[in-house]
């Protein structure tokens, strides 16, 4: 009897679910046939959800940047979190008897775009790299008596000037490529893989029905709770510096001294689940090469290669080798990628021009896809006027030319004008390359600007001018590239470009306030930039020393470091050549040199955490590939957000000088 009742109950639930899915599918198809006006795609609840998600991920990304300098792409995670937030909210209101507006893929796209624009500034705003590289601690770590590192090249972080600087340089980037939107997205039909992947995910959310969505929501909430409670539990054992589970000597004390241990960090485990296996393997290889082989060997040469009396943090001691060899790998990989993407861009443009001259055959081939025609028609229906782009770009450029030299007197106004004259062409090249390869080259363009400005500005002004100019160029190109990726997402989810652009503007404006706020949350509560602490901020030191290198040349390097730099620079290029020109069976196993360089400064523990995340994904795919494909982003997002959210009360407790009651530490017997 009970079995029959249970069977009947399950049948009723299944029928209700099918009816719900049919209604949802019908609503979606109606939405595709008659897309909403752009004003209806923007909602108040959407902006509230965007601010919440943007704030959460700003804190998470800031923590990752200040600890490792690495941050995975959270676009998919943000789209999932937007879906979870709004769908849960609408369900709750429906059960309470309220009539709510249906949650569409267009609103989902708007929330994801606004949230990503917000937390992207925490990742790319320079808080852990070129802006933090201006503070006194980084100046002292670079060597007080180092040539090309003058005492006046210091600017302490300040909320006011950081907000103003972000507003100036980021809003210029929003307007620079709007007139070329149709050319990049429709005429050239560039892929923009990240934007396309996000669109596929959002479309999947709104077409699979509630069964998959419920599993993802449950998975996210379960692992969010586990991660948050675990971080809270760990806090009780961190009474003093160097205490707690984060210093657990998993492989013994000798391995722990060389940073080889598992530190129980669920944020890094989740990040390892989101990035590719190749990234995690590259991190492990870099850890073994540096802390397992090179640093112990170079350390034994103390008194021979460098004076034994020097402090460990001196740039003329072992620390200098760590910094400059990481720089060599990053520059070698960056230069190769820069040349490769530019070459691919030129070849591709040349091929398109030739096809255009051949006649209407290529055009007929493009027009035969009716779905593409419908997508493009909807995308081009609501245009953004040219005058908006022209006025916006000229106005913000003019304000920047006046205001940026006031913030950074070392960066002369004519350098700013030169950067903005070149910005449209550089932004187009960068966005075109990203559309082909999914590689945003803004950081590499910024490094080129860094070396050029360091050389032009001279010894007294070179460091500050280089770091500030690097941030200006990088921010403009990066924001413009992210905008084009979001336009691709909008095209494939039938979202109005106007709604998408407004969401990007609002997200950027909010990010210009939230990003500095999240930075100062850490800066006031923790010891940022301490090479022996948790928040090492490795890229601040790397960027400052690249600027010193641009001012002084090779004289800034420690003894024998130049020869090692040559070797690592050549290694980075050679590895990329093997990956691109060897058979796929060999090339797919080539490590990523830029990723290998990260553990050179910060140690191996986080690489072990991320590799465990990669191992979980590998095992899950072996066991159940279909389930892993849609559950891995949810579980990883839960792990990242749980511990990331604990950072807020942890920082508040630190500011209130509330210390944990227990210190768990391991010492040799």
C-alpha cells in the first residue's frame, strides 16, 4: 500500500515538473520570437543581485590577487550565481502569494554583465600589482639603495585617488570600441570563446528546466556552507602568526620549510576545479623547479654569488633571483603570445580582405545560416548612436589628460595624450586577437607601455610614470575587450546591446567604489606585501622591479642573474614553440611559462591546493562525466564563495583586535 502511494506521489511530482518545464520553455520561445524592449530587460532586482554578486566576488578576487596573484575566470560562476539568486527569490515570492515578473535569459545576461564589470576592477585594477607597487613597503623590498628606485617614487594607497583613477581610465575604455561593435561581432563574426561559453551556459539554464537547476542550487548551497563553516572552524587555531591548519606540515617539517604542504584552503581547491588541468600541472612544475631545486641550490651559494650579510628580502640576495627569474618567464611568455596574436590577426584580416574581393560567394555562404541571420537581426535592431561613443571617449579622455597628471605628477600630460591617441587602434587589435584566441593581451600591452615610459621618463620619475602609465593603457584595453566579449554574450542570448552597455556602465561605476573598498578591507586588517605572510602580493614587487629594470637596465640584476634570466626567457619561448608546432600529443603537455613563474615568489602550497581541485574534477569526470559537466561549476563556486565570504567577518574581527584563542603550531621534537 505504501509502495503504491509512493509511486503515485512520484508520478504526480513528475507530471507537475513536466508541466512547469513546458510553461518555462513556452515562455522562453515567446521571448525569443518577441524580444522585450531594452528598457524592460533592465530590472531593479537585477541591479540589486548584480551589486551583491559583484561585491562578493570582489572580495574573493581581491583575496586571490593579494595571496597568489592568480584569479580564475569567474564569468560562468557569476552567471550561475545570478541564476541561483533570482530564481530562488522569485520562487520564494511565488510561494508567498506574490505575482513576480518571469526571470528571462536577457535579465540573467544583464546581471552577469553588471557583476563581472564590477569585480573585474578588483582583479584588473592594479590593487595587487602596479598600484600597490607604489607603496613604501614595496619600495623598501625593492632595495632602498637600488639605483633607479628613488625615495620620492612612493605613493601610499588612498581611497580617494584610487577611486578617481579607476573612474578616469576605465570609463575611457567603455567608449573606445562601440563604433566597431558591428564589425567585430557581426561582420567578422569573431568567436570570443569566453563570451560564447557564458551565453551557452545562460541559454542552458533557461532551457533545461528546473531539474538541473535544482541540483546546481543544492550543490552550491551545500558546499558553500561546508566551506564557510570550515573557514570559521580554522580561525580558532590561528592565535599567532604561523599558526593553524594553513601551516599544517602535511609532508613533514623539512618539506614544510620549502612550502610543500597542504594548507586546507577551499578557495584554492575551488579555483583549481575551474581552471584547466594544464594550469595546475604548470603550477606544480614551477613549484618543484623553484622551491624544490633552484632556491635550495642558489641558497647554498650565499657568500659566493651574493654577500651572506644581506637580508633575505634584499633584491641583491636570493629574493632578487626569485623576482627576476619570474619576470623573465612572464616576459618571455608574454612576448611570444604578443607576436603570435598579432601575426594571427594580420593573417586573418588579410584573408578576410581577399575573400571580400572574390565576389559574393563568401557572402552567400554566410547568409545561408538562418539562425545567424535572426541572431544578427536582433543584435542590430537597437543600436548605440555613434555620438554617444564619440562624446564619451573625448570627454573622459580630456578629463584624464587633466586629472591623471594631478594624481601622478611624474606622468606628464603629453604621455597621456599619446596613450589615448593610440588607444583605439591598440584596443581593436587586442579585441580582435581575443575574439580569435580568447587571450586578453591588455596586460602585455601595459608591460610594453611600462618599459617605454620607464625609459622615457628618466631616473627620478621613471618608476611612478611607468607604473601609472602601465595601468592607464592596460585598463583602457582590458575594459574595451571585456565589453566586446559581453556583446558576444548579448548577441547569443538575444539581449539588447543597449541594456548590456548600460549594465556594463553601471557595473563599472559600482566597481570603481567596491574594488577600492574591498582592497582596504584587507589592507587595514592584514599585513599586505609581507613576503613571509599570507598576503604576499607578489605582482606588486614584480611590476616595480620591471619599472626599475626599464629605468636602469641590467645593472639592477644580482650577480649571475642575467645569464639565468636569458635561460628562462629562452625556455618560455621554446616551450611555446613546441606547443604550437609539435604534434598535438606532445604539444598538449607543454607547461604554461607565465603560470610556472607564479610559485617562484609565493611558494608551492597553493599549487598543491589547486592540484587537488584538478584531481577532484578528473576523478569526477571518470566516474560520471555528464553530472560533472554541470555540477563542477556549482560545487567550485560554493567552495570559493564560502571561504571568501568568511573573509568579511574575519577582517572585522581583526580590525576590532579580537584574536583567536588557540595557536596550533608544529615544531621538531
